[in-house]
């Protein structure tokens, strides 16, 4: 049956009170991290005593295999081979071949435009079932080419939900100059009733990877995330190649909401080999959402938070991107050194000759006020958290340095006042002594 995940219409969600303050949040996060550390340490110690022999990859280099892709409403293992929807099948793919495919780049692409499934219009889910078998073998038990042991133990199988559920936020915002809003009338009406709702979204692209690796792994002694991805055969001493669904480069702006107006959808599935190093990079990003959920994060906004970084990596020339990073780091270092020298200058000053204390203090508070206005503006506009952290850290550092600078200036002023009063008292004493002598 169909898996119903989330309803299309979500009741209005108000702002929840956050009791305990920042210290309670930090304390709770630290507690979770400590618990996770001890649990993983116990599991690691328990599995480190594994006595299993090393296993080798089921697919040797250059092994010929076939791939079958089915679409179904259920997440359970696919068995309806006679009447199920076969989306794509490809024969004679060579394992670890980086020069295969029509363009000789190792990539096979299949594209279809299909009518929008009813399950998506009902705000439910549709799943992609992938079978990878050795050449000539079938995943269907009723076929003559079916090998029972091959299907039970050695077939590479995985399932992936193609749609996703994301938050769509509604706000009553308008241009300060024109007074008009860029949002539609429907969105403005919903903004009066709710802050956001969860909708069913569709992305037309997904990539299937088979990890090209011939390392002999031992069951029970694998590092994370390989311990979850590699499946071992308990009889033949094999392990299955990692089948990985890669959607890392799918931007949040490319997702389209599914509703009655969407009559058909596009689906492009690509296959290509993947190195073990790149797989670990992608898998670490996917694990980030799991850790964020365990630490109390919002899984709906994980992809949106990284869109800025992805767009920079995709749309910016690598040389220009490297130069930008280097210049930004140098700018930060020089700014820190400038503050440091400024503080040292004021601490070593013994007088204020040629300086206007009021103008200097006015400039400091003016910069601090401008930085505060910018920070409040980006917070009000739901800017990416990377930008918020950057501006917020700059504001914090500037406030701390300004406080130290102000204190050093006050100390200089006090020292100067004491010196002036001392000099005036000494001058009066000298005058009185001169009068007495006369």
C-alpha cells in the first residue's frame, strides 16, 4: 500500500516559547553530544573484537552488470515485476568503467515525462526501487534467468523516495519605497492565517552511483558511514558494492510544489561510478542531517541552508573562488591586526595632543551602530545562517575591541588629568616658595 507521509494542509504554527534561554540550549546540546560519544564508543569497543575474515567485493573490476529501475507507491521491497512500472533498464554496464556511456564519461542518462501520479496529488509518496544484478540474471523470481541464490544473497537492491516534504513560509512583506508586495495574493492571505505549511515537492533529477572500490573490508570493524552502507554475505565471504542515491547538487530553488495544476512531471535518472573518497564526502553531508535532528535541529531546512555554498561552488570559477577565500582570510587577519595596533596605540599614549576624543569615540559608536543595523536587517529577512554567523561574529569582535579601546582612552584621559593636576599643584607650590623667598 501507499505510504502516507505528511498531510498537504498543515495547521498554522505559531511561535513556540523557548524557555531556559541560551544556556539551557547549550547544556542540552552538550548532554546529547556526550551521550552519543559514550554510546558510539561502547558500540565500537564491542565490534572491534570481530573475528570475521576479510571480505572482497562481489563485483570484480570490469564486471558486466544490468540495472533495473521500478516506480512504486510502496516502500516495501518490490515484488510486482509482472504488472509494476518499469521505468528504465540498462544492460551491459561495466563496473568501474569511467569511459562508458554515450559521451564516454561513464554517465548513463535516462529521461521521461510522465503524468503526475495520483499518489503525489494525494500528498503521499512515490518510491524508486533499484535492482543491480550480474549480466544475464533477472531480479524476477519467475524468469528463467533468475538464480535463486543470486537474488537472495547477491542482488544489489535499494529504495529511495523521490518526492520530499518541505516548509513553505508565508510573510506579509512589502517594498518600503513602493509599498507593494512581490508575493501573490494567495500567499498574502495565507500569511494572515499561518507562518508556514508543509507541502509535497518534486525534483526532476537524481543520480545513482555504484562505488568503485576493491578494499577487503572486515565485518564489524568498518568506520562510519561505511558500517551502514556495506552489506556482507554471510556465506560466500563477499560484500555488496555500495549503491548510493546522490542528490547533493539539487538546489532548493529547483524543487516544485505538487498540486492540481501540475499535470505532468519530468524525471531524469543518471548512473555513474563513484570513487570511495567522493562517496565519503557525500555521505558525511547526509549524516549531517541525522546529527542535526538528534541535536534538536530542523530537518526541513537543512538543504536550504547549504544552497548558498552549492551555488557558489557551481556557478563561480574555481580560481576566482580560491582568490575570494584567500582575500577574505587576509582581510580578516589585517582587520584583527588593525584593532590590535589601535588598542596598543591608545594604551601607550600619555597625552591627547593633536587628537579629538569626541570625534574618535563618535566614529567608534557610529561603526558599531551601523553593524548592528546590518545584523538586525539580515535577521529580519531570514538570511542564510552562514551570513548571520559571519556578521554576528564581526559585531561581537568589534564590540569587544571597542570596549577595550574605550577603556584605554578613559585611562589615558584620567592619567592626563592626574598629570595636569600634579603639574598645576607643583607650579603653585613653586610660586608660593618664590614669594616667601622675596
